[in-house]
C-alpha cells in the first residue's frame, strides 16, 4: 500500500540548497518535508568550500559559532602554480564579511550540522533514504511527488515542491523544463591520497603542459582532482594503471611512486562537469533551485555558495505566502528574477575561464603562459581583493529576512 503524506512544502534533495531551504522555511513555522535519497551525507567527492557569504548567513541564523567548532581549515589566500611559477590569486583578508576566509570543511559535516539544527524544528521532517521518482500533476499544476523508500513507495501531497536535487535533477526532467547547456571542456578524476611528512603545505591548483591538478587538504589525507578533456576518461583508463600514475606525476610534479597507493583504477572516481541552466526555474506548484536550476562548474568552487544564496532568496520570498497556502506562479518567478543575474554572471565567468584557461591548458603541449590578470595579481597585491570578492561573496549576496530570524536560536 502506498503511504501518503501531506505537507505545505516538499523539498527534494538534501544538498546545500535543499537543506538550507528546508531549514529556513521550517524555522518560519512552515510544515516542510525534505527528502534525501541517500542514508547519510557521507559522500566523498563533493565540494568542501564554505564561503564568507555563506558563513555570514550562518552567522545571521546564530549557527556560525557551532559550525566553526567542527574541524575545518581557514584559508585567507588562494595561490596556484602555473608551470613553475607560484601565482597569488585571491586575498580574502579584506572582505567586508564576518569571516575573512573560506572555511574548508567536508560537505557532509556542513550538511550534518545543518540537518541536526533542522531536527530541532518541529515543522521539519527530514526523510533519509527517500528518493523522489516522479511528480504528481493535475490540470498543469504540480501537486506533489511520488517516491520510494526502504519501506516501500510513498506519495507526498504538497502546495509547493522545491526541486533541489542537483545537476541531474529528475524533478526538472519530469517537469519538462527546458535546459540551456553552456558546455564544459573538462571532466575530473577524483581520488584520495594519504599524507606524507615530506608533502608541502596545501596547494590549490597546478597548471602545466596539458594537465591540471588540484589538491585539497582533508586533514589526514589529500583529496586530489585531475582535470581531463571531456570525454577522454575511458581512453585514459584504457592505458592502464602505470600510465595513469605517470600522468598524475606529471600533472602534480610529484614522483610516480607517490601514487603507488592508487592500486586500482576503481579507486578513481569520474565526475562529469556540467554548466547549464533552466530557461524557467518554476512552473505552477514547482520551483527549482541550486544546481537543479543551474548546474555550476567547479571553477572557483562557488556552486555551494550559489545554492545557499538561492535557498535564502527562496525562503525570503516564499515564507510569507506559503503560510497562507499555495503560491502563485508570479511569486515563484520572483525567485528566478532575484537570482538570475548572479547566476548568469557567475556562469559567464566560469565559461570564460573554462574556454580561455582550462581548455587551452589541457590541449597544450607546452606550459601555458601566465594570463595577464594573474600577472597583475602577482605584481599588485591590492588587485587580489577583486577575485576574493567575486569568489568569497559573489554577486548580490543574500541576507536572511528579519521576519525569518524571529526566535533565532543562539549558537
Ligand atoms: C568535480 C566538482 C567539484 C566541485 N567542487 C566544488 C567546490 O569545491 N566548492 C563549491 O562550492 N562547489 C563545487 N562544485 C559544485 C557544487 O558541488 C554544486 O554546485 C553544489 O553542490 C550544488 O548544491 P545543490 O544542493 O544544488 O545540489 P547537490 O549538492 O547536488 O545536492 C543534491 C542532493 O539531492 C539528492 N538527490 C538527488 N536526486 C534525488 C531524488 N530524486 N530524491 C531525493 N534526493 C535526491 C542528492 O543525493 C544530493 O544530496 C563542484 C562540482 C563538481 C562537478
């Protein structure tokens, strides 16, 4: 028998966008169900960056101190290596934000913290291991979702469905919303590497002839990414393990023996990079936010921040009307109208870096020349505040509406 639940708002996806939207709406007293298809947040190959504007949002909610008590590292400057030259890219220490750094924290810790805060709210129901499989629609209006959990199929009737189910959103597909693809020249292989005493301090990225390599400090191990030409993963794997280790060695400037622990190509995960957006984020009864509305490239590591900003904008706009019942389409469209410029401008910047820096670097047989902006950042430190602002705060940062802050719990 199908289990049926009724709620005011059903949020599909417990990633940054969905957890934050669910938390904010529930804190405003609205009955919310958040569905997450996995049983926990423990997935490895996810972005780990919590940006100053997201930290500001957490501060406005009274959740910042508790968050920063969790293990994390604070990064006030971003550097990279092009060929053999170290380049200074961004300096966050002058930002007009509470935290003048990016917090590096495994995304599962961030989501787990938010989920724990959400569990204290009587109007939020977080269903783990619960996957939305289809929309329930009648007369052109989304009325809820169908899903599957360990104990069988279920249906959720809701005045509003928020799709926050990421870049492969099944909800946006079921809704038939048109997607505009902006293309991406690369995919990424992700892998773990244990730390060694001789390892240098954290390096964020290295661009060399035909290769890009990224190392993220995860405390007791490195999470590494090798960027490759889109679609070339099978050909690279076909050359075998030894050739792969040599490719890593060349890209990272470390000896191939350093990668001996990668003894099976199955330990290397492929993440397909996508850059796209919906023409319309909403239809009657449905709103898409985060990657479900606009898949972000890993360039700049800004996807989580944008997902959070969408969630804040959605809650600010929708909390009050949702309290009264179903929300009309023009009100849902206000969320896209508010966020669209920030998304488009950020995606345009990502596309430009993909096409002018990453694509040519991956194709090149020689070490790429330092692009002019990077030469200027190296020479004039004050200029590093510009990328810091764009990456750390983003365009049009959102703040929690005071009405949502009533009875804010103190951390
Ligand atoms: C290789 C790579 C590296 C990246 N690195 C960074 C980085 O360092 N920093 C950064 O800010 N961004 C990074 N990004 C982008 C970032 O991961 C996304 O922009 C961000 O996670 C989007 O958040 P979201 O909540 O919209 O979607 P997601 O994080 O994708 O969350 C969607 C959630 O929905 C769940 N879900 C999916 N389908 C269903 C369903 N049918 N029913 C129920 N639940 C479902 C999923 O399990 C998931 O938990 C990276 C992206 C890539 C591809």
